[in-house]
């Protein structure tokens, strides 16, 4: 055991890295040395989680028992006990542990997250739990992103776009979230709204110094597909973009040509395939 081992474990805890197999190896070695200083209990907690991750239930049980004896009323230890029940496939008992923790403290973020995780296979159950969680922890962009996915899975595209709106508000730099909003709007059939989001994402990815597009093609493919649908006459009566804010057919055609130009300018080993796709199976675009 070396000081480097202690420092490495501390770094992984600080950034929330699991690295489970490596944690088990390092933490076991560190604990055997009895030179953990004031980090012993943090390391045991870290080791318990890592052991559960890789199915070392005996090792996990040992750490959880020691932690329970040392901190008999600790919510963090209760979370470990819930995780152990999950590892044993006793989901109902695990759920009761997390619900009990929330009765004591409704701001227990870990209990909220585990309850949500246990319900993800049933979006109708997970969504109310997630909404309750976000009422308290509004700034969790990942939570809003998950909510958007769950709504989309149920075909509730308006609600999905609303959830993504919170992601874009919290992470104003996140062009991927804007592009996702375009994809949801496209799936919904609101092609004007989709085009608006795809163009915004493409703008965010453009180098403001050189005015050159970034290396991502996803947003430009979105522009190409949305303009294609609009040029084909696939408009929608329920578009959330007002009629006086919609581009003209001439502008849509220009945007389609610009998207083609940008996609070809990206180059890459798949350029020939991209040309064929852009040509729609006809003559290859140059």
C-alpha cells in the first residue's frame, strides 16, 4: 500500500467514478495496511458500492456490517442496505428502505434517485417520482433530460419538449440538448419547430472566430431532413411556430442547400456514403 493508492481512491470518490474492479483491489489493499487515517469509513463505503457493482456480495456485506455498527442511524448506510437488497433482487424491500428514508427527510437525494431508478421500466410510475424529485432539485439537468426521454417513450412529445426546455435553460451551452429538441419536434411532426432547433444547434456548434461549422453533423442532418419534409409539403396545423415566423419556401430551399454544403464540407472517411444519401439514391452529390 502506498500514499498514491489513498490519493487515487480519494480522486475517484471526488469525481464519482465507479471503477469498481480497481476500487476493490486498491481499497482492499489499503484497508489491510491499517494506514487509512481519517479516510477509513469513506473507503469502506466506496468499497461496499464497488463490491456490489461486481457481485462480491460477501465483501459488500462485510463493509456494510462494519459501517452499520459504526453509524447505526446513518441515512448513507441505509442507502447501502437498499443497494444490497437490489443486488439480491429484492426490489420491493429496497423500495421500502428508500421510501422510509424519504419519510424522515424528503430532501434525501440518493433515496429519490434510487426510487426513480427502480421505476424506469415503467415510465408511468417513474414520471411522477421524477417530477417530485425535480420540484426539490430543479437544477438537476440530468433529471430533466431523463424526464424528456420518459415522456417521449410514451409519445408525449409536447411534454418532452417542455422538459428539454428546462435542460436548455440550465445548460445554455448544450447544443446536444437543442438538437434533441429538434429530433423530438421532428418525431412529433412539427417540422418548423424542428428546423428552428436544428438551426440553433448548428449555430451553437459554429466557431465564432472562424465562422466554420464544428465537427458534428447531427444538427445539419436535422436541418436537411426537416427542410426535405417541408419542401415535400409535410406541414402541420398544430405547429408551435407562428405562421408569420415560418421561413418561406425559398428560404427553406436555401437552408436545404446550405445543409447539404455543410455535410459535404465535413469530409471524413464516409464522405462517399454521405454523398449517396444526400442524393437520395440518385446521382451522387458533389
